């Protein structure tokens, strides 16, 4: 069965049919999902989802674009939430310079503090990095992030940077972008990455694969990604599913 390593089912786009959709996942070959925190509110929502659905696990963290909301007080709450039973990672954390908000120095400060939280909590990390390749890698090397391990979510850089992260022991999160006509760079990365270091993700409700690009994404769209990986790697789809699920369980220690 399929393991979706990165979802945002607490997003308002799911408000109308969340329960119905989540209840349908296991009937459609989705074994487990991890709901990913991106703000204090979404972390609280993630805890709620993990408490109500046996197959949902959670990751606690503040997306770099939301780090301006963090204070010492809210970080203390985050540290406490990380100890909850079904929290399996710290994330998504990292750097996002696409809009340069908040300022990079603030993003870096909270990125490092959340890396330290992962180390203290003995949890892997889920990394978000957009238009911030060098700074992200430099901080992860300085802070010895390889000790925690984890996933480079929605990997969007080239083959050379992929090699750097693979050498550090990280896994690459691969989703709908792989099916895009302009996804040639990611196709090359997947071709050169061992299947044992790839995990499936949707980032739903975002980044729906072709032929649903631009629409709301769900875990039910992962077969399109699996098919793309199967074709690139020359592997049966069943093998892609089995290995990526095994990888996800290894990372999240399930």
C-alpha cells in the first residue's frame, strides 16, 4: 500500500469533504499519511487529525514563510507538541527566499532552533527549501543535520545538489511536479537517485500531477507519480510502491 509522506489535510480547501475523503483513503490503497505542520495553528490541527485517524501521523514545525509568528512562548509549545505520541518528525522547516518574507536572517534563526529541537526530540526533519539552495545546505552542514536525517520535501534543485543530500543520508520527496512537462530537471534527479532513497508525497492540496494540474491535490493522485517513477526507473509499479513505503516507514520509524 502507498505511504504519502507529506500532506496538509487541515487546509481549508478540505473543509467541505475532509472526513469523507480521509475515510476513503485506505479503501484506495493509501496505507498511511503524515500531516505536516506549517504554522502554530496547523500544528494544532495536525495533533487533532492524528488523534482521530489511526493511519494519520504528524510532523510539527513552522514553515519558513511563517516564522515571523514564532516567539519563545510559542516555541515552547512546539517543543511540548513534538513529544506527542504520533508525532514522527520536525517540519516543515527550512528557508524560502522566493518572496524574501520574513527576512532571511529571521528564517535562518528559527531554522537553526528547529533543527536543534529535532535533535533534542530525537526526530527526523522535513526540509522546505525554495530559492535558497546554498544557505539551506550550508546551515544543514554546519548544524550536522545528517545526525537527524529526514526528507528534502518537494525536491526542486538539480542533480548535483541531490547528490549532496544523498551523501548526507537524506531522502528525496517526489510528487506531482515529476509529471509536469517542464519537470525535466526533476526527471533527471529521479533517474539518478536510487529508488531506496525516494519517498512519495503530494503536498496536497498543492501541486496536483498531470492531468489534474491546477486542481486540488489529494493522496488519491499518487498513482500518477508512481507511474512516472516506474517509467523513469524501469521498475514495476508494485515495486515502486513497496520500496517507497518501506523507505517512509524507515525514516519515520514506524
